[in-house]
């Protein structure tokens, strides 16, 4: 187990480049299973969750070659389906949430797929119904082996159909799309997720020979094809990192330039941070955050308290709720944070309260933050990272705090953020990794 030791209070300065998008990487890496031809992917982040998935598909028989930093080729011309029954696969698959997305490609190409109950963050119930209902709609037979905690799908022939998803699940939509591209006939998916990363997946599949229309909307139409070919694909910058760096700059009163952010793909994210009073400007494809001694939270037009809530895209992504919350602790004004999707994601606020933050946890989904306006700095403490996003929120709090903080269980942070300590040191942060 490793920890971060952070001496807070240092102002950061300089430029930082966001890594390739973690959530996109997990989708497009699974898509390489759809073709026996070579697929080249660039801007892959060097993080635990992505590396685990690369290792898993490699063990499944996919030839993986690193051609330069962040760029790999993948060729699934000799997939070993028997590997799915091994104990090694069960252990690897159950340690990674993104492993669920190998089901759609395997079902489409080989007529069957198996996955153990996937792991990931402990942030509340994360149901998989959307994935399996979608595959059943396409003609697959679904089985859950409770004794082995295994999910299995099989289908001799997938057939296109109309479906209305019960929720706009990003991974669920991705899995169903990857299954449908090789199904017979037309598939229509209504209430599909429309995140930029899902659009990236669809555009990649279209370059491989798929016929997907409505990309970027919540109504996707897919004409099934016989086979897919290879392609080359580049991941978007990680929007969660971009939002994390905006919050970090504000909390530490720092001047930062976030480079190459693909601003159009950020949606409402910059505007939400502006509502917290953070001045940021769009320069070319960069975001410049000036040093601010204070930032004032806006109110709604009728004078009521500002509420920041997560919502399906183009709403505010749930992965940045923790960052918005910690940023609000040093704002001037009050904010109601409403985390609708996961019932355990806000439980990390007890650590912020121990640091001196004024937060009232109303219930598992809502917290009221009364900003300290930098008049009362947070105090360094020892704490543990419960999940990826809360871990980075605690890291941001520690960077702004007086004294020394220690964050344990930083493997959680490493799952989603590449060399975060090295990149923060380059900006002037006093942080070191303790193995």
C-alpha cells in the first residue's frame, strides 16, 4: 500500500496537459475484440484501470504492442474463448468495472460471453440491468450463475430491434452498440447515452465499417454489418482531469494553464465552475485559470442558494461532483451539492469536516457546503482515499490545507490519474509518494 504526503499551502504555477480519457479508453479497448484486423489507439493513459484491461484482453489472446508512449496496436485474430472459464480471468475481471464491456463485442463476434461481477469504486449500487436487457432485446439468452458470481450471455444470431433503455447508462449504451453493430438488421436505441466518449466510440466503429447514425444524440440507429475492419483512433483529453485542475487552481489560489482540453467536448463543465465564482478563460484550445484570492458563489436569479447536481450528458458529469464539492469549501457563499446517481459517493465529506470544512450532510445524496472564503484554511490530517474521484478531491483539499496531510490507499487515485504526483511537483506542489 502506498500513501501521499502533502505539505499544503504552496501556490502552483505553470502548464499541465490532461491525460487521455479513462472512460473512453475502457470502451474503445473493448471494441478491438470486434475485428481480427489491427487497431491502433493513441493517447492511452498509463493508469491502473486501463492497464488492467489491456492485460486482460492480452490474456484473452489479443496481440498487444506498444509502439510509443501512449500508443498501442491491438489485434484480436486469435481470441481464446476458453480463457473466460479460468480462475485467472475471474480474478482479473472482477477487479475492474470496465471489464463488463467485453461482453458486447464477444457476443457479437463469437456468439457468447462471460464476465464475473465487475469491481470498481465502492460508491453505491451500480446495477448492470441496462447491459443485459439490451442484449436480451437483441436475442441473447442471459444467465446468472450465483454460486460462481458469473454473468453469461449466448446467442446463435443477434437480430436488430427497437429498444428504449431504462436509463442513459454510458457503459450500457456502449455494450449494446458494440453488440448491435454485427447483428442482423436495424437496431434503434432510444434514451442512449450521448457523452462525447460514446460519440468517440461510435465514430471509431463507423471507421471500422459499422453503420451508426444519430451519433451524439440520444437516438442511435445501427444497421448491422457482416464484419468490421481495423482502424486508427485517438482518445479525447480526460474531462474529469480538466475539471479537477480547475478546482485545484481555485483552492490553492494558483495560476494554471490547462493545455489541449478539446473545449467543445467539455459541455457544461466550465460553466459549473464559473457558477462557483472561478474566473477561467478559453484561449485557443486551452483553459487559463488566473490566481484568485477569493471566488464568490452565484445565486439563482430569484436569490435562492446555488445547487450543483449531476445529470446525464449534456448535464454535469457525476465524476466531478466530488471536485465541485471540495472546491466549494473555500468559496464565498453556500452551495447545495446534489449527487443523484450513487448513494455512497458523498460519504467522504467526513474527512473534509475533520479538516475544518463546513459541510452538512443532509442525506446520502445531498450536502450543503458553507464556504470558508479562504479565511479559515483547512488543516492537514491523515485520511484514506475511498474511491478515485473522492481521492483526488481529498488531494486538492490537502494541497490547500495548512500543515501536512497523508492520504492512504492512493491506489484508488492511481486507477484514474496518471503520475499525478509527478505532474503536480512540476507545478510546485510539495508532494511525495511513500511506498
